[in-house]
């Protein structure tokens, strides 16, 4: 079943890329890219407010054709004068040429099958950039509300969101029956510490998105580092530990309330729980090391979560007895 939403071919509304991102995607140095621009003016690139050159997806596509043709022995001086249609036609005539991006999913074994959600990552250009990284796209939609994973087998959900909405953890939890053990990677630019903490506590991976658009090479490297849950047992153990009952702001409020009474117990319990929740998050972030290290830190995360539960029960009773009302 094909769940990929058709996207327009127009690439003009996609994010502009800085020279470093373009060079990484093309497998060339920034110095060579700048030399091409200075000598031949081969793209219609724009400039940022600070004067730095910016590249559109059309520019990236043209540069990709030129790079492959130069690698095949063509002279860049002649290529610079060709139209996009002529460059594409010449590239297609190369002997043993690289398989077109649209055919790569079927032609090469994919390391991971991705369901992607987001305004850039779900576009035709975004999907093809990931396919060039040897991923298979099983579903691609612009928003989480459009995602339908019924009958779709995916190894990972990649969610692109400029701002982390306050209810994102709840919306992802509603999808958990469809996601099963599928890891969720969230790319974001802005989000409160509290929302980040809740998402990490739920087991999701978060990654700050670069300001200069989405670099497929950078993203692909991070995706490859994220492993599937090692065993069903470890997943069940982790799932058996519920997320924290008290948020960081709740614990801070309880600690402050302890200043107004003769009992220091609320403060001490709040500090212990803050430390345990922080250690859980830290241990989960360490899980993408080697297999042995991942298993070790996963067990530490589970142990910290289990130690947290009776302390939360104790603090719950204490707040009731002391009359501490949470905001």
C-alpha cells in the first residue's frame, strides 16, 4: 500500500541551504564549490542578510548533475553554459551512470525503512535526498494528523517539527499501538525544556535541526546510529516503567513549599526525584553507543525508573498530608 502523499515538483518553496550543507550533500569541498561559483557563476544562488551565499533545491540539483559530469571527465567550463535540461540529458547518457534517485529505493538494499512527517522531509526533494542515503520511504506526510501506518512496515518514524507542541508526547502516545517498537526521531528547532524532558522520558530521540535547512547526509548519519530495541524483553521492561508523575516545575514548586513549613522532607524527596529523572534521561541518551554500552545504559535507565516509583508514591502522600497543592 502506497502511503506517500504526492508532492509538487516545484522546489522553490523549500529551505535555502548554506554552502557547507550543499558541499556535504554533493561530496565535495566548500572551497571547490566557491571556486565554481566565482569562476563560472553556475547557479542562481541568493545571499543571506550577512552576505553568505544561499542555495535553492534547484541549485542543488544543477550542481549535482555538474558534479557527476565533472567526475566522469567533462570540462566544467563547458558544463557551466548548459541549461538544466541539457545537463540532465547529458547525465543520463553517462555509461554506468548513477541510478536516478526515484529508482534507488528498489535498486539498492535499504538500511532502514522510514516513515517521515514534516513540511520539508515529506516533499519530493526531501524523500529523494533520503533515498540517496539508501533509505526506503514507506510513508510521507506533512503533518502528524495525516499519518496512517496501518499495513505499513517501518523501522523508524522521523518527525520534523520546527516547534515542539506542548501535547506532542500525548499525540505520539496515541499512535503507540501503530508504532509498536518503532523508534521515533524528532527533529526540532524550538521547544521548552519541560516538553523535551517529557518526550525523552517517553523514549523518543530528539535532535536539534540545523538552521540552514535539512542536510540529508547529516540526518542519515544520525538515523544509522539509532538501533532497534535489542530484545522484546528489554522493551517490555522499559515499557513497564511509567513516565514521571511529577514534572520538573511540580518538583520545584514542592521544594519551594518546603521553605514555608518546618518539614524538610518535601524538599529532599523533590531533589531525589529530580536527580533520578535526570539520570534516566542521561542514560537513555547514552543508548546509541556500542551494543554493549547501549544494553548497560538501558538497564541503568530502567533501574533509575524503578527506584523513582516508590519515591513518587511517598511524595504524593506527603503533599496530601502537608496540604501542598500543585499548580
